[in-house]
C-alpha cells in the first residue's frame, strides 16, 4: 500500500512538472517569435477564435486562411461530439434496458416544480 502511495505521489509530481515545462516552452516560443518578428520588421498578426453555442460553432478570424482552418476544425469537433453523444447514450440505454417512460418524466418534473 505504501509503495502504491509513493508511486501516486511521484506521478503527481511528474505531471505538475510536465505542465510547468509545457507552459515554459509555450512562453519561450512566443518570446522567441516576437523577437524574431521584431528583427525582421513583420507586423502582421493572424488569429482566430471558435465560439461554440450548443451544437453550433461560430468562427471568427483575421484572414481567410485562419478562418478556413478554424471552420474545418470546428466542424470536425462538432461532428465528433455528436457521434460521441449518440454512442454514449446508446450504451447507457442498452445498460438500463430501456429509457424511462414519459409519464415518469412528467411526474418527476411536476414534483420538482412544486418545491
């Protein structure tokens, strides 16, 4: 039991160390890129964002290339999320035998609204 706890603590420490190293690498990469761009005189900034509201992704970008890449990524992730949702729900329905009856759901809702 003690060796298991020691292993867990070592893995926890390693995970925090890996996260710290990753953050430092991201910071150093951004710093190096900004120094390089300053030396070359490039001022163009490209970026974009994806806002997902329910199943609908909204894509915002500074140019066509970024927007197109983010749109492809957003569509792929949305399709993957829908597929995973369907697969997991089918698995839960099979494990439960069948979904609850509609009358049970109505009763639960009416009980919840009373309070």
